[in-house]
């Protein structure tokens, strides 16, 4: 299995954990030098924290592990396109690469609504790759929201 798919599988596992906890099923991992240094699932409901998105929590864990608020050699894998807040955090942390599965047509801050991560007007550009295990990522979200209706 290619590395991008391997790490996205772990993000999907984390997204399923979010679903079990009643959260929107989004998972994220931060990889540095081939090792997962941060991992998280969406937790804003459980933590009563609107910023507790999977990407933010995974970045916090990776930064603590690295002992640095900047993560220039990191790749963040996320099952869903990051929102504007999370895309901004990727830029602030100087993450080198973002890999995501499904687009977020309502709130996407990287491709769908805005292009924050690789904008020419910011001081850092994150390389973006989308669509890794997209079918699995979309299906997980589709089932979750369908069960809520």
C-alpha cells in the first residue's frame, strides 16, 4: 500500500472513532519523517470546544512532540477538506503538505470555498493533494449524516 493510502487509513480509523462518540467523523494524522507524530478525531462536542477539529488537535500533538510550533517537514492527512480555521493553522505551522480525502462543499477552506492553504497572498504555501481514499471518506460522511436525518 502506498504511504499516502497507509496514513489515510489511519485517519479513517480515527474518523470512525469520532463517529462512535457522536462527533462528525473526521480524522487526521500528522506525519514527520515517515512516523505519525500527531493523531486526532473531531471532538468539538465532547470537549465543548469549537476549535477541537481533528486537524487542530493533531497539529497540537505533533507540535508538542516536536517541541516546536512550526512543522516544516510535516504532512497532514485528513479525511475531509480542512475548513478555513484549519487551513490557516496549516499555514501558521508551516506544514509542507496536506493530503485529504473528500472535499467539503459547504465549508472547505482549501479547494471548495477558499484556497487558504496555498494562497499567493500568504507567506507560506502548503502543497495540496486531494482525493486519497476519497470514496471511503465520502461514504463514511454520507452514512453518518444519513443516519441523523
